[in-house]
C-alpha cells in the first residue's frame, strides 16, 4: 500500500489517501491547480515536503513558546561558512567562542583518576561536595564572600543551563528582565523560555558600551531582574566601580534581583573584576553565574556553577534534579582541581589572548575603512567596517564571500551591536595574521 496525497501547488496537503499498488513507479497527475502524487520515485523531495506538511496539518500544534524563540542571526553566516569549507574553500573562522587551547593537563589527569577510581555513578544532584566546597573557597579567597557550599552553590552542566535555571527560579509569567545590549545571544531566548519578558536596553558604542543611568528609564513595576555580564561577550567591556555602584543602586532602589554572568572574569586585560554579590547588601539579591568553559578551556566538559541566596539556589537545584539530574560525575573531580589547583595555565592563556588583542587592534585600525576599539576583557573584538557597510549581516557576508573569513554579525547581539561584526581571538595567532592580510587585500580593492 502506498500513502498518497492531494497537494496544492504551494505544497500544502488537501487530502491524504491510500492506494493499493503493484508497481510503485507511476506518474503525477494534475487537476485544477492540485497535484495528485502517484509516483514515489519521481517526486521524492516533493513527498518529503508533503509529509512534513501533512504532519503539521494533522497533528496537534507544537509548543508556541519554543516557536516564539527568535532564530539565531548567526546561523545564516555559519551555514554558509560550513558550505564553503565543505566545498574545499580555505575559510578562516573567527565566529566561535571556544578557546583554541587544550584543557590544562593536571585538570585532565584529575578526571582520568576519578574514572579509574570508579567515579562513574550518579553524583549528588547539586554537585559533589568537593566541587561545591572549591567554589565556596574561591568566593571567599577572591571576593571575601561567604557562601554555604551545602545550600548556596549549584554545579551544573554549563553556565548556560544555570542562567536558565536562575531565570526559571526568579520569574513568573510577564515579569520583566532588563537585558543590556549588546548581549550574549542566548540571554533573550533564555528569558522567554523561563516565562519572562526581555526588556532590551541598548548601550552606546560611543562610550564603550558602558552601563549608564539611562538604564533606570527601563525599570517598570514589573521589572524583576537585571542581567549583567562583565567582562562582556561580545563587547569585551569590563564594568568599572562606578557602573557596579549604579547597578547596585538600581537593584536596591527598585528591589531587583541581579543575575551576574562572570564567566569571563579570568580574562581581563585592563581593570579589575568586580563580583557584584560581594558589594554591600547585594548578596541577598545576586546570583553569580560562572563556569569552567572559558577560563580553563573546558567548553566540552559542560561544567559551570552558580552561587547565591539559598532559596533561589534551592529552586534552581529542584529544576536541575527534575531535568538534567546533575553534571557528569568525573567532570566534577576535574572541575574541583581546576578551582583548587595551580592557576598558571589560566594566566598563560590570558596573556596569549592579550597578545592577540594587542596585535589585532592596531593591525585592523591601520587598514583604511576598518575600526576596532581594544576590549578590556573576554576574547572578542567588535569591529566596524565603515568602508564596507553599516549593515552587520552585509559585512559578514562580504567578509565570508570575498575574504573567506567567518565572523558573527553584530545584530545577533541586539540592535546595539548593529554596524559591527564580532571576531573571536580565541583563534591561533597564525590564523589572525592571515585574517588581517585578507582584510587588507579586501579593503584595498574597495
Ligand atoms: C557570556 C556567556 N555566558 C555564558 C556562556 C555559557 O557557557 P557554558 O554553558 O559553556 O558554561 C557563554 C558561552 O559562550 C557566554 O559567552
């Protein structure tokens, strides 16, 4: 028996039907703008489309929440970059956020030892006590902040999940979350997924994307959370003491929670990291999000931690226990070693990123029609190409098609990122040198 469909010219299914067949190869008939598909072999892709359409037509509708999540503006360029690479083109990728360094050997050794010791079973859902104690010791050592490892720390498979868990713990439907733009691409979708309403506040590139008093204008009676990310992805901005004071003032005045994403804290070239939770009166309303991905080059291990008020961490832990259960057992042995052990590798990587920044920024600014401000932290450059376009998708497309360089269009980080493309300098120096040569050539031809 063959399943058949009556399909309109636009591919929508009008009526499904079944026919008994002896030979599956026959033709396609046409009647008054409708196509009766009778040949499986001749119309395979047509049928694939039709089956998808049938599923959509006949089944109950899918999650409106997930369908409301905006598609990633980075996908188009990344797909194109992949297609060019697959076609054998020598594409230099500056689009990622993954350190090009290996995880330091002593951290890998700790995971191997844990595996050899049989640490392969369900761990405590909140994370092993050892890693939670390592987080608490770090918070005390580096910020003078006391957090109880048994109630105030949660270890999860990655900081991204922790941001989702924190927002889920804080928000009721319709609660507003202030998201400062340019923002990391996942912030807005995560707020929506957690049932909140993102209120995006554009920061000004002219003053280095600093947080200003204008943010207060976005506060309404529904505002519950402000998200801060310092050092920032994508701008590289590191908040000053004045900006931290401003966030604190806003939070205290309007009774807001602060979600402080500090995942790039170890990658600072100028200035000092400020842990917002350790400012006076902030511990009760601040959730610190951090993780191993960037500082320890551990993106694939999926390991991050949050510290904050016990009631909030408790709800986050409940979400974790009912969804992903826990981080993977033996990764946490490595994670504890990363936090407790020698930090030389972290410093070596920071210096390497700094050297790359110090090469790239003047090299790019020396090219007519290209502008780049030096970031104070993280491992990204926001680059403008007034000599090409103000449209970040167009710049990214030109870079890809004419210079074979994959970059992330600034619009992916919100309207405030428009006009820029983001280059990742978590990329080998030799690749960065080649990228500069290609940009020189591209701009010389303009
Ligand atoms: C600002 C920021 N926060 C959080 C994350 C998530 O890190 P992970 O889930 O790998 O711990 C990233 C990753 O790129 C990031 O850039």
